[in-house]
C-alpha cells in the first residue's frame, strides 16, 4: 500500500523534490508563470541548501530580492524565525557566485517570544522583532559595539526600524553557550543580535545596500506585504 501511495504521489507530482524538512520543492514547471520559481529552485539546489535552509523562507527571500531594484549589492541575508534561537537561523548568501557565506544563531526581540519568535511589531517601545524586507545601510560604533543600520522597506511592517534603532550588532547574550546553559539565547530590544565572534565579519559582508529578509510562518505578513503577496506562497507550495 505504501509503495502504491508513493508511486501515485510521484506520478501526480513528477516534478517535485522533497527536502529533509518535508516540503516539496518543484524542480521544473511546464507553466511560464512559475519560471521565476524554477530559477529559485535551481539556486537552492546549486547552493546545496536541502535540509539546511527552509525552502519556503528561501523562496520568499529570493523572490523579494529580485523585486528590490535599488539594492546595491549581490548579497542576501535570510533570518528564519520559524526556527528556535538554539539553531542557526541567519544565513548570508552570495547571489552572484551562488554560495552561502555565513550561517549563525541570532537573537530576537524579548517580547517576540522565548525560544521561538512568534509575535512581531513595528511599534516603538514594543521590544519585538519586525518581519519583512530591509536594506542594510551604514555601520557605526555604538553602545553595542560595531553595528549596522537597517532600513525597513515595508510600510506598517518594518518601516520604523531606523526610528526604533533596530540594527545588527554583536551581543554576549547571543552566544551559543548561553543557549547551552539556559535552553535559549538571550533576547534583544528588537534587534537581530549576533554572537560577538561573528558579528563583525557578517556585518562587513552585508553592509552598504544589501537585502535582508526576516521570515516567520505568519500568514498575515503576506497579506500586508508590499513586496510579496499570497500568490508567491501558492507557487512555493506546488
């Protein structure tokens, strides 16, 4: 029965590849409407991201990256808040050379949740993380050390990032040893905080106009986004 079911499944979805996370990734499509999705699939496979990076998060990140024309660098950062803080969930991709540059744990805002970030806000004083697309700006030396300014691109979702001082910075509470002792990383006031051992090289790799996408399994985001929409998620699930 199982053999029959699997045979029927692959006959029904002859162009599907299944990741270790159980999500189907299309390997080709007869429809011109999903040509862009096919290109993302090729990128996903060539970077050997199966079982490492969430397919849906990657698909959305690359789709948005391709739509943001005022980016200045061929670098994409994905933060996947569907994963716990104890796992690597920040990824930096060199889009020109089709390779991953960095992967790291990253902290979320203290009012977004415990080990998982589940609540998000664009409001000043919320101490929550914000979803969506950003462009990286300049660096500065602040109270959290070497830091990177972020400009949110989506009104009502993250466009108050600069006003809220949402920046990438290093923090001792973002070190994996903290999670080993306490079961999760420490949390920020809303910033994506990195281990101090990798914060400077990652900031230098993404500063100056590259795209960052912060993802979570939050359907309301797609309904509100000015860069993605629900049809993008339909393509992802084919």
